[in-house]
């Protein structure tokens, strides 16, 4: 429960945000989705450009997109023909970033009882991304191709606002870069105009407290490792 004290409520919404990977079969009211997005749109953007565009998928629309992506993803020959339109991750991994990446991956797989040699199990877990981890709401975010790096920074603040506003209502999310590999499938299924680039997806719904993967709490570095106070 979020505190009624403004400072505590904001802090609680931010610090309780986690990437949830299993959701209850419980709908989210359309008015709540709309209000979350309305609040999130107060994110700052350079000269108020507001570069975000959101496609909200529920019910049959969400299922159609998931089915279309999985039909390609589960066929190795087809999947290899689909690549990300932009580089989300570095092309060459170095420490400490690669170490953090590996740790969160193995922490998750360990909770799920997946060992390094269980490639099939890990692949099945990855494929759950494209079902939005069974969340009742799937969000696909796009940006106009004319926008540059600064607008992508603005977009990150918009996405964070969505996740925090969701927590303030007891809802949970999982931001998903995995969708970017299948931007061509998404464009076809959602009839995206040619000027739009897929930024990412996001699952939105009610966390399933019985699922072990939802007990994962990722670590954060102490501020002394990345903050420099200068007087």
C-alpha cells in the first residue's frame, strides 16, 4: 500500500517498481490505463516535443500480436531474418555492465530452476516476453524516425512515469526491449505508418504473488560508486 504522505508515496512507488514476469488473469480498467498514460505524459521533453506514441493492446488484439510474433520467433529460420532496428545494448560488452547483465540473468534462471545446460527452458522463458508475460495489457511504444537522441532520452522519462504511476495504483509492469527484434511483424500487425520506429514494449497488470520469478529483486549499486559530490 502506498503511503498517504506525498514524499513517502513517491519514494514507495519508485522503489517498489520491479520487472514483473508473471501476471494474474485480472483485467485492468480502461479508465485506469488512460489515466496512467495521461499522468505519464507530464514527462519533460525538449521544447515540449512529446515524442511518444502508444498502442494499447488488450484482449484479441494483444493475442493476435503475440501469436504473430511467436510464429516467427519459434521458427529459427524465420527468426534469423529479424533484427533490431536500433542497438539497445552495446555491441561490445565490458565490465561492470556485462557482469551485472549476467548476474540478473542467472538470478532469474536460478529462481526458475533453470540450469546453464537447459537451453530449451531458457528459450521458453524468453518466449514468454512475447505473451507480455500473460499481462492483460500490452503496450507498444513508437517514435517518429525524424527524432534524434535527445528525444529518446525524453522517452525514457515517459516510460518511467508510466511504471511509477502504475505502482501508485497497485499495478505492475515489465518494460520489454525484446519486442524490438520483431519490429517488422509489429508494424504489419498494428498498421504502423512508415515514419514510426518501435521503441519497446511493456506488460501492464496485476502481479501474481504466487510466482517465484516475481520474488526477484535486482541489486543497485550504492550511490558512492556513481555519485561525486563536489563543493
